[in-house]
C-alpha cells in the first residue's frame, strides 16, 4: 500500500487536471494530508475560508480518487489553522492494517442468481479458513464483484481472527515485488513474507501467466501456505484452462480446489444494486430512473455504481433533478470513451459464423431451433457489448419489438447460469467479436 504522501500526490494530480494552475496554487499550495484512517482522509489548510472552498468545490473529486484507489467510500475532514494542534494532541485513530478491505463485507454484497454460488463459497471459506474449499478460485469478467468477495473474506477473517496474518495483492504486484527483491538482494525476506501468511488473497492472478520466474515463486508460495493448512483465495478474469501460458503445476493446484464463476447480473439484481448504492449515498431515485440505469448498463457492476455516484454529485453540486436526461449524461460520463464498441453487423456476422449460418438467417423470420438460439445469443451480445436500447436492438431484426428482445436476453442469461456449454459459446463469440477491434 502506498504511503499517505504518495496517495495525496495521486489525489492532487487528478485535482490539478480540472483547474487552472493559479486556482490550484491558491487552494492547494498549503493543503497537506494529515491522516488516513479506516474510512476517512484528514487534510489541513491554513484558513477556514480555504477549507470551505475545498469542501464545496473539490470534496467529491477527492473522494472519487480515493474510491478508485481503495474501492470504497471515504469521508473527508479538513482542519484549518490551529485545529491541527488540537487534532495531534487528542490523538488519531489507529489506521487499519488492511485499509483496502474497508467497506467490503458480505452484508453490502447484493446476491443474485449470477453470483449466488460464488457468494456461498466465499462465506464458507470466511467461516472456516483453511478447512473448506482451499484454494477458492473466483473468476469472471471485470466489474462483477470478484474483488468485493475476495476482500469480504479478508474482512470477516480479520474481524474474527485479528491474530492471523493476511496478505492482499494483485498478480502484477507479486511480480513487481519479486523483481524488486532480486534487484535489492532481499529475496529471502520476500519469500518469508508471503510463505508465512495465514491467508493469501491474490486478485487478477492471470497477470502472472507467462512469467516464468513469477510463476516459479508463486508455485512454492502456494505450496508453503497450502501445506501449512492455511487459506488461499484467488481471482481471475477467466478459468485456468483458458490461460494458455499458465504453468501446469499451478493450474492443477487451482483446479484441485473449488472454482466459482461470477456472471453479469440479471435485470432484477442490477436494480437491487442501484437501490442499495443510492440508499447508502442518501439518494432517492424514482423507479423509472432505476430501471433505465439497469437496462442501460448490463454487464459491469462497477459502472453501475459509478453512475449512481455521479448522480449524487449532480444532486449535491448542481441541485439537478435526477431524471432520465440526467442519467443519460451520467452514463455518457462514466462509460470509458474510446472503448471498442462493435457494430450490430459485426455481432450478427460473428454469431452467424459461429453457428454456421448466414447473417440474413439471424435477421429474418425463420424459426428453426438452431437459428432461434443463434438469434437470441446475438441479441444478448448486442445488449452487453453495445449501448443500444432494446428498441434499437429489435430494429436490427425483422418483426422483433423490445419485449421480444428482452425475453430473448433473459433466456440466454438463464442458460448461461445453468449450461456450461452456453457460457463457453458466449465467451467464444465475444472473443471473436473483440478480436475485430
């Protein structure tokens, strides 16, 4: 974890992007970071006037950067003038040894059909670390809650067993630390650090794939922890068999534990996530607004939460009414500009090619079983890979209205949950589509 000084530098770098150099020097030249506790950043500035400006104009930006760094919401406290002395005299809270876990628990994880199995497995591991499902491997696309479950396991185990040593890191962090230990001659310290852990939480393990030295070190780290009866939890964006350059020894050890996938949430779960997040932020959203967000962002929980946060900012800063036009603006701001968005033609072409059909077969009225499934898959992919509305999707096919499209999408969502072959088919077609970017 970065130091407080480094974290504050990252915050300031973002703040500086949105204001002029003169404004930046005026408000932040003498603003310093004092403390970072479990859920709060404490700053100090020279005057009460500057404090008011920072809280009014920049608080949301600062909180947003902290959310991006730690994946949880932070409070912001700004001390002014001599208040710093009083703060130091009265003492501060002891920082959490695992600040990345703050805000991540099982209580605020929305459970739906797409993540029910992974959620149940995570709770079982948190209740009996090292005794069931070891290792636990959670996989799925980005933004679906894998990291939330990973950190919720750590949070619960730390709360109930504070004496246990826990390590949370990403796959590329493991590589970077290994390289640093080689450069500085501290290999023994590096090996001792992770091999002695009671709980190893590694996010995005796919990043060690193909790195020979990293995989060798991880293999021995895995064995040391496992043989000691301690718990290992890993996440990745795909199952081990799809990591072509993953060491076979590591793959077999992962597959010897429990593997649980997380799929995109269905409409009802997405609506529940929106309601939960908006209530936590004190934001009241009309039913049609909740439904519009849920229908507009279908495959990424993180983006859904980002839209709700942006709407909260609109309400606080601009006193905007939260209506459909406001949501459209928030969605445009949150979804990454420049991401590859395939055209409907590309999606239909690749789906037809996969099923050995012609694009006109999918667009037309013919209803053989093979064509019907292919057509429904293409509608599902169009909904998940583009920003098209249900009506716009229906217009790509002859005689299909938005209700027919929605029924097709829901059918494929259900099949993905129960049929591994359908889940693999959708992944394969998606890969083919994305390869045309």
